[in-house]
C-alpha cells in the first residue's frame, strides 16, 4: 500500500487536495502538522494526527512537527464556541518543551527521513506589525477569510463574536505553510478535519506565492455513538503520566472501547501491519474481543509511556482484578508498582508511632474503609475468613500488626472479601500534629469527666493551626461530630498511648 491507501484502509483519511496522490508518486515529500501548546500535554486526539506523521515517515516521506509558539499565543477559533483564555509566554514555552519530549516516543529523529521539530514563533522573529500586514496580510482577502466556517459561525453568534486576534489566526497559519514551503520544501499540511479551512488557507498562501501545495485531513476521533473517544469520567485522556496515569491510560482502552469500535481504534492506533491486524480481528473479534483491547492497550501504553510503565500497570491490574493474590506476588512488587496502586485503590493512613508499638488489627482497621466501619464488622470479617493483611488471612482481631509488616516499609495491603482492596500508608505525626492532638485529648478527658460538652479547644480557632486540624481530619485522627471536632478511635488510641499516664 502507498501512503494514501494506508490512511484510507485505517480510516485516517477525510479530505485531500486534488493532485496529492500524483505528487506523492513522484518521490519523497515533506509534510507538517501544527500543534498549538494550549495545554501542558498532548492528548489522545493529538495522537490521531501523530499517526498521520508516523505513517508518512514509514512510507519514506519526511515529517515536520510545527510547534505553535506563535499561533498558541492567539488561539485557534476553529470548533470553539468562545474565545480561548490567552496563556502567558512562559506557560507556552513550558508546554512546547513537554510536547517535544512526548514526540520523541512516536517519531524517528534519525535517518534519511528524520523528523524535524520547528517552532513557528521563529518565523516571526523580528517582524513588526507593518511588515506582517504588508507581506502577509495582502495575500488574502477579508471575503476569503469570512467564508470559513470557523469565522462565519462565531461572527453570527451575537453573544460571543470573534475578536480581531482570533480572526488573524488564519493569516498566521497560512503564512506558516508558505514559510515551510519556501524554506524547507514542505508541500503538504495535515491535520484533523476541523482544520481543513485553515489548511486550505495555507495552500492559498503558497499558491499566491507561485507554488503548489496540498492539504490532507483525518476524521475526528469518535465512538460509534458519535461521542468523543478519549473522554472519560475523569476528563481528557492525556499522554502525560502526571495528567493521566499509565494505569488509567491502559485501563481506558480495555474498559471504555465498545466491541463495535474495536476494529476502528485498532486500525487507527496500532502500528501492526494490515495483515497482522486483519488476522487478529478475524481470530478474536467475535470470540474474544477483550484480548484485542488488551493487545492494543499494551501496545499504546508502551509507545506513549514505556515498556517498564506498561509492565508495572499489568502487575497493578493483576492485583486490582485478581481475587486470589498470593503473598509472594505482593512481595515481588516494587515500590513503583505500589505507587501506581496508590493512585487506583482506596487508601488509609497508618500511624507509625502506633505501628512501632504494635497495634491490634481491629484498632488498626476500624474506619479504614467503608466496608469496615466498626470493630464488630472487622471481627465478623475475620470470622468469615474474608479479611487478609498482605494476602495472609487474619485469624483474630487481637493479632498485632507492626512496622515490620509494611511491604518495602511503605505500604500495607488489605483485602476484605474478593473485591474490596485498599492500602495502608504509614504516617508520622509532626510536632504541630501532636500539639493539636494533645489539646483535643485533654478536651476529651474534660468532657468525659464532666459528663457534658465544653467549648471547642481554642487551638481549633488558632489560624496558624487550622491547616493542621484539616490534615489530621484527612489522616483519620479527628472527625466532625455535628458542629464539634473530636478525636476518632485512632486519634484517641494514639493520644492515650502517646500522652496517657
């Protein structure tokens, strides 16, 4: 297959300029896609257009990645109901740096057709507004610009309208293409189908300068029901690990892709050959569609993150979904594996002072999870052989847990029944924590002796310690009881052990 045939089979072709196929047949070309740095990471939607560049490169052509250091300062009105919030230049530059790192995972930057990364801010370096208007603005009429849907739709919206800043976006993107054509011999701009208007503006610019250029777009990424792929309950599916964890990224493909869309997403995102994909679909699409989703999830997680990240995710998945976890398997996991699990499983905090002194299972776990709201529930779970610590069944509520039970010294794995799994995270109280807890403990003793409530301790009203109180509530030492803040079972146990006589 040639490049156009490849895109057509994979469902990655929406629009193309007349004469493009003939131009591609004459020999290797250069093509570009622009990416405005309006967010600190690329998304799964961007990955679709990155696949255009990847297949272009695999077919012997040279891809150019154009970072929108200039266009990102304005904001593309295409497909937007309202004007974008303008970003500071520092934020734009920071986003570009992150984009560049992400592209390293997807294109080859060595060899005869090595990918090139450019920044369109450099195209305008030293250019004043009069030069821009004379040399760039004269190449396009307002009538031409007004005919674009991205402009027409916004101008007809009386509430939102269109600022001159956004109106000028077409000019800048159009000149980008002319600049790349003149200085790099780039003859093709690609992008999502919502960019067709901007792309044809660029081919118009090149034509006005006496050249010949082409455009190509891919369809927008949607499910069979018309909703956007890459949107989850948690929001956008980002390519950055600190914005969408590798675990959530991996699980998205398994949990959120319907059987009707498997063939579609496999063709779009997999780099396997047509023969490989067709063989996989024929063998598994009807009999075992989950295998296909796992295969795709693994391929994409490796490509977007790394093989190491994918392996860690698969180990975390084993724990999350396997009801029969073995102690040796838990011990084989690395601290990084548990870091991933901390993002996906419920957690509670274990006091290190209590652990170092030894703490009974029922004292440790009471209110640690919604399934264990009381010591009675804990004892019932133990009697039912449902409660396990580090994959070892608990035998008695009076069994002692110590700091030596922490896996890697950083985590305790608790399971109540087949489905309820959660992690205990060690926490060492600070000097300020202990000042607050001692105050509440003394308040508790006063109330207990007087058999009636008293005023809330003054420390609660101390502005310097309000954050400490909030932190101790989060850690499970304090809780709200009506309008009062009081010690929890854990907070009382800690205080009795630490401050009691």
